[in-house]
């Protein structure tokens, strides 16, 4: 027992040093303070798990990771059985966390709706807020976090553009929307004004009247996807799941299939410029807007 205690203390000392260096590296890479705080919290939780086994970060292997996720899976089995959770969310996650990350340009496993299926999805939604969120995600390809941080004043109606909040993940912050998206946004803004919201957040929670949360966006989208058979929570296959990020995949794929140049798609997605020559490649904003309007699919709104 004494030997284990010594190893735990030694692992803790090593960990504190590594964590401090890791945080410094995150800061140098320009990650936001919120992201860094989240990383530290998750890592500390994992370290507590390792400490109970007398292990250090150097000791982690596939078997340790299996035990960690097996414990989580057992917990969610219990929660699901007791009716405290809809399903065991760890099962479909296992396949995803083990596979190497792939860019949206090369992600054949992610669920892709046809234009007709997306039109059916959009036009099945009667709630003005949920419909506006879904259409905006599909028509702009923005991430869930970017959607959440939008304020009413970020919309520029004169040229149908939106200025996103700055994030480490995004280069270009300007995205465009079309007349179909404008229709649902204006409809939602009229409803939103009557709710007397607490701040200028574009999308708000009906319960708090404050800015909508990540779970709020997820729940608002997934309930319609389940109803139409686009999302199967209990399936372990990634292609049977439809969530907020699938809109980004849909946006990217259909712009490319409709003939938009790859560099224009990358600009609208806000992808980081990875090659030195990309820095010197300037895309005219008006040309980009016209190309977008010509290639973005119509959904019959």
C-alpha cells in the first residue's frame, strides 16, 4: 500500500509539471481561455482515475483506456436502465473516439442527407426558433458554438451576411445566407422580440430567455431528426446519427457538388490556412457572395 502511495505522489508531481507545460503550449497556439479551462478539467478527471490505479500518464495504454470507458459505459447502462438517461451514449461514441479525425472534406462515414431529405427536415419544423437554427446551420455551415454566440446585431441585412465572433478555429468570419434563410430569420426575430429576451443573443432558451446552450441546440435538432428517422440514438454506427455538425458536412458537400471552387468552400467554412501560399490568395468578397448564391441548394421554404 505504501508503494502505491509513493507512486501516486510521484505521478501527481509529474502530472502537475506536464499540465503546466501543456497549458503554456495551448496559450501559445492561441486557444481560448474557456477551451484551456475545459481541457484542464477533463485531464484532471482522467488523472484522478489513474491515481486510483497508481498509474502515471506514461503508463496509459489501450487497456487503461478500455477500463476508463468501460466504467463510463457501465454507468450509462445503469442510468438508461433506471430511466435517468435515454440510452447508453458511450456505445456509439466508442467507434468515433478510436477513429482518426478526418476533415469534413474526407468524411464519408458522417451522415449526409440529400437535398430532398434536408428540405423535408426543414419543412417539418413548425417552431420558428428551431427552424431558423436548422436553416442557418444548413445554409452557412457554421459550427454549433458559432451559432450559439451569434447576436442579433451580427446580421447585416444589406448584403445578407453574418459576422461571426472570433475563434481560434476560424480564419474568415464572414458568412452569407440566401433569401430562404432570410425568411425564417425574420420570422424568428418577430417571435423573439415578443418574448422580451434578457440580452441580444440571436437564439435564446424558451425557459431562461437567455442565450441558448449547447444542449439546447442539440435537443432542438435531434428531436426532429429522430422523428424523421435520420437519427438512431442506440446505433453504434456514425452514419446512423444526425446532429448539429452534420449540417456543416451537408453544406460543404453540396457546395462542392454544385460546382463551387474548393478554395471558395474553404473560405466560407473558415478553414485555417495551412500552406504559406494560401496567405497570398485573396478572394473577392462579392465574387464569393455570388458564387455562394449560385451554388447553395434551395429547400423550398
